[in-house]
């Protein structure tokens, strides 16, 4: 690619037209093609999606460039986005079709254990986790830099086939915003991305409740009549 490829200007309307045609073309080869569709003015609407995007925007390393992807994601230029363990892949329509690969470091085993233990004790069900209905301290824990779930800049490794020399071009930025939109639809993808087994939360929650029951076994409560009271009432 020469310098003229980078400087070529393509109107938004033409890019949208090209994006639609590319989707139709690629769907003939890939039935699992998954475009990102944004409805309304906001990219994300749930706690998980909002938290993902706000976390990215909070980093000084990203703040000057992440916004470049906002228009791309809203205009439907991310024509495919898939999330795997430690990897996000995307296809973005720009001057031409570009391929984006974003590798995200998996959580360390020790951090996974800490998160699973804390989440298992603090949520009543996975549905609460999905809906973002959990205590404020759990939200803070998730967002704590280097200790929570959300990746820091040095844990995100970006690559795009476009000629932009910057690590975070607008195509990469659009895909990163697209991850937030995906988390709106299915927050559990986030745990898969970071290498955390959601079933471990369920097991930790059950184990914690069993532990509490075992500790309370044999203890009398105000709602249980002990043997002495029974003898007095019934004259036994």
C-alpha cells in the first residue's frame, strides 16, 4: 500500500453502501458473520457495556485515539466481530475492508481465584451478574486497575491490516467499542475473553452457602424450639 491509500477520502454514505455489500458478499462464505448493529445514539446501554467503554476511555494511552472509532461503530462499519478466550477478531469497512485482531491477556490464576471467591460470596445468582445487579464494592473490585477484570492498556495487543502506523487506528478503536456493544447482549462473553469459567462462580456460591449451613448446624435460633422448651410445654 502506498501513501495515497492512507490519504484517500471516502464519504460516509459510500462507506455504508460498501459495508452493506461486503456483508452480503461475506455471508455467502461465512454463515456466522456477526456485524455490530447500534440502535440509537448510545453505543452501550447496560452496566457491562458502559463499564467496558468507560474503562478504555479512562486510560491516558487510549484517550486521544479511542474516540476515532465511535463514528465507525455507530455507522455500521464493523461488519464482523467475534470474541474468544483472549482474542477479539473484527472486520471493519474503511477505505477498503480491514482485518483487526486484538489479543487480551488472560487473568493470572491467582487473580482468577480471588475474583471467583469474591463473586461467589457476593452474588445470589448468575442472572444478577448478567444484569449488573451486584453490590457497589463488587463493581469497584471489577474495575480496580491491575487487580480487577477489566484489562489495562499493556494487556491489550492490537493489530490492523490498514496502513495507519498507530497501534490504535480508528478500525481497532471501532472494534474495541464493538466489544462493549457485545457485552450489552451477553456479559458472560467478558469472562470468556479473560479466561474465567462462569461455572466457577456458581460452584463458589454453592460452596459458600453450604459452608454457612455447616457452621450453623446444631445452633439454636429464635425460630427453633429447643428440647427444654418442648419438655416444659408438653410436660414431658
